[in-house]
C-alpha cells in the first residue's frame, strides 16, 4: 500500500486548506489537490487513507463528464496538460485538477432519497426532515416517495447546520434558491438511476455550486463516497443500515469507541484504514467499470 499524502507544500500561494483539499492560487485559476485526509463528524482524522484523494478526484471527474450539460468548474483534468510549473510535482498526478474561480454559494445543496443519518434522527423525533413532513411509519433506510431537498449552511469549522428552504431563500434569494433546488434534485435523480444500474444505491448526496458571470456552475466534488452515502443494492433491506462503500465504515468504528466527537479523534487502526481504502476502490470500480489511475 502506498503512503498517504495528508498535506501538500507547493510553491504557489495557498488559497485554502479544507478538511480534505488543498487549494492553490495559480492566478487566473485554482489548483485543487485532493489529499488523502479523511474527516468524520467534521474532524480530520489520523492517519489518512492512501490513494483516497486520487480515487475521489477521479470519481468526481467521471460524474462531471457524465453531466456535461451542467456547467462545472473544471478547466483541465489531464496532468500532462498542466503547466510546466505544476508538472514539476508528479505526486499531483491523478489527484489534482485546474478549476475556474467563482463566487461560492454558501449553501450545501443536499438531496435525500432514503431516510438515514441526521434525517432519520429528526424524523424519529418529529416526523419531519429539515422541516419537511414525511408520511408516518418510515424506518431506517426507507426509500422516500420523492427525493427531498434539504439545504445546510457551509461552516468552515464545526458542523454544517440543516436549514429550511425558506431560510436558504432568505440567504441567497428566492430565484437562486429555486434554481439550485431543482438542479440538485435533477442531478441526483439521474445519478441515482445510473448508479442503481451498476448495483449501487445513492441514499443521499450533497453538492456545492458557485456563480460565474451570473451563471450557476457545479463546483468542488461530485457524487463521491465522501459527499454521498453509497449502499450495495444487493444488501439493501428496509429497517437496517446497509454496509456502505462510503466513510460510514469509519463513522461506525468511531461510534464504537465512545469518542465524544470533539477533537482530537482516536487514531484509526490499520485494519480500518485498509478496509476503508478497499471500499473507495470498490465504489470506483462499480461506478466506472475500470480502475483509477494511481
């Protein structure tokens, strides 16, 4: 197994170091680098997952290419076509892209097709998810009659906060909020149908968007195991939490330790790191039909 790349130090201005990505300013564009860091419960964990950044970067590129009718932030994905200055850093191959600069919309656009996670917890208390009333009698993993849009605020630190659509409209304007809701649900519906044909249920996912010259563009990552819940369709049963291709495996291990979800988190054991890496690779192969470029 290769060594995880948890942090990069490149000779370009660092625009932002997120939970899992390092973003460098190249002038007209940004260089997005997907590291092997992994976060859960909004805390960056240790150690990283070797090759995770490459797998997730290439899954995003796969989806952006599949949805070519939706404008996205990509300028160049082929490392061989990057500038000479960037190509001096071969460790970036497969885990980096050149992207457009834009005004980021400060909302996580979440689509939910199944009842799980924070949505399930709210439903069990009040019969609603982000204020949307659902039919009674739903269980863990129940498929919703119609996917729902449940936005959240984007927080640089701490937990993102679920908000109502009305609150989102107050924050970004009713017209933009409506367009982002409709676009989110459209992408989710098409992606979920494709994935199901490949044996994967996308239970939910979150998107980020930006504005460029007044146009909406899809940014950040696209339908990865970090931004979505992927379940093997063959093992799906209502009332149970299915084994997943995403980092739920890590979340479940953390929950078993009694950790209070405040940093620092317990260090991930080698068996959890290894199995999580396998799950990312399985997801990539099932969705795309081939292996990632390492």
